[in-house]
C-alpha cells in the first residue's frame, strides 16, 4: 500500500509541475490577476484527481471480481473432491469389515482346535 501511495504522490507532483508550467507560461501580469494561474492549476489538478480516483475505483472493482472468482474456483474444487472422499471412506469401511470378519473366523478356528 505504501508503494502505491508513493507512486500516486509522484504522479501528482509530475502532473502538477506540468500544469503549473503551462499556467505560468500563459500568465500575463498586465492582463490577468495573480489568482488565475493557481485557479487553472486547481481546475486541471481536480480533473486529474478525479481521473485517478476513477481509475483506482475501476482497478479495485477488478481486483474484487478476481478475488470472488478465486473463491468460486476453490468452492468448485471442494465440490468435485467430496464425492472422491466419500468413495475412499466407503472402500476403507469395506476393507475393515472384511478384515474383522476374517480375524473372527481365524480366532474361531484357533479356539476350536486345541493346541497340541
């Protein structure tokens, strides 16, 4: 954020110097009062600020849209992975059930035949 503010300040200063130079070069001491050059500067500066604020708002809107798009992508990935997880758990459940059944039958056989 600090880098963006520094860039904005630099841009304002550059635009201000160009506008001030333009206003000072057209200033005629005999014809125009002293407040005309700053008034032209503030009018152009205001237009520049409005233009930069508009561009900042457009950029912010684009970043918000991109962020929501990334959220949608993550939700879709989660939606696609849940059925795979359910199938993996079912497979593990079936394996455990088969293993417990085999262990029970082997224990039953061991108890049915006394050790020699």
